[in-house]
């Protein structure tokens, strides 16, 4: 499997305390959160790159022209001023971040993201993003993702196929391969990630499913389900508070605190 990192809402699900359940099951619950958070981080980085470059109401643009729009928006997306620099040549863009903070809760972003832009006949924008040195929200990411960006009214959507590797905020090193969708509603300032991907640890490969939402300034809602072994799962549930709960299909359960409020 190719190594690459797996974004989107920067849900801030890092735990600072825990209680209940066995250490092994708790560790797997944290692994599931690392898997989802690193995927979200990737999606959010791609979304932050392309947002504002849509062609709604405009004449058809070439990939090079869309890349010019994307490059022009970079300085507007990130703080402090000057922390993100961009180079653009044709449809190719390279963005270098130095401890940046950006949209959708993205913080402590450093490293380089390379993006190649394409335009489909239906007006959607395609992105191929790669990086081998990104750090985002406490996760280290290696990115190689194909994404399609589209807008309908206030809903911005990014569909992504990715395979990759990353180290999450809990310290789990994970390989991924799969598909997910990131959406963001500018009217409600709420976003969502849904998807299915495989998570490989050593020689083991386990399925992960996520459906997690968050509004700006709030804690997440939704679930992440991760396969423990054939026929057994752990499910992490977010209820909009700063405490997540987890349960296994074998009857074990526990909770841990989240870095949100």
C-alpha cells in the first residue's frame, strides 16, 4: 500500500483523561479516533486550499486559471500573516506552512502541500494533493489524495479517495486506504465527515467507518466504528459534549475527555 496521510472538521477529539473499560479496548478506541482525526485533517487541508476558487456564475475556466485563484486565496486563509507562502506554475501549486492557524479549527500547521488542479466538464474542481511532511492539529501526515470539490448553495463538498499513513495525536502510526466525504455549510458554520477506509497496523488490516459532525466552536456528534477483529468492533460515540464514550461488541465500555468545549 502506498504511504499517505489521512481531514476535515478538526473535531478536536484528543483525550486528556479516561475512565472505564480495559486498557486494550481503550487503546483501540483511541486508535479509531486517531484514524478519523488524521483523515479529517487531510480533508480540511484540501478544503481550505480550494475554498473560494469555485466557478459559480463564472465562464468556464481552465485548470491554470483556477490555480491562480487558489494561489491568490492562500494568504487570506491562514494566520499569522505570512505564515503560508505559495508558488504557482500553471496548474501546479506548492504551499509552505510555518505554524499556521486556519479555517475549520486547523492549528499548528507546518510543512509543504503540493496540489495539481484539474477541471471537469461539469464545473467541479479536481485536486491531487501530496505531502510527506505535514503536521496538523497534533497529527503528522503523509498525503496522497485525489479529491473533487463542488458547491450547491451554501454547502461545500469535497469527495476524496486516499491511501496513506500518519501518526495521530494519541501516537498511533496508521496506514489508510479508502474514501470519504467532507462537507461544510457556510450558513450554519457546521461540517461533517463520512466515509469508510481500512486501517493497517503492522500486518493487520481493520475496517473503520466514520460519521462525525461539528459546528464551529462546539464539540462533535456522531460515531466512529472500528473493527477489533473479525466479528468484533469498538464504537466511539460523540454527543456534543466534551466527553466521548466507547463500547465494544463484546460488552465492554468506557469514556474519555475531549479537547473541545
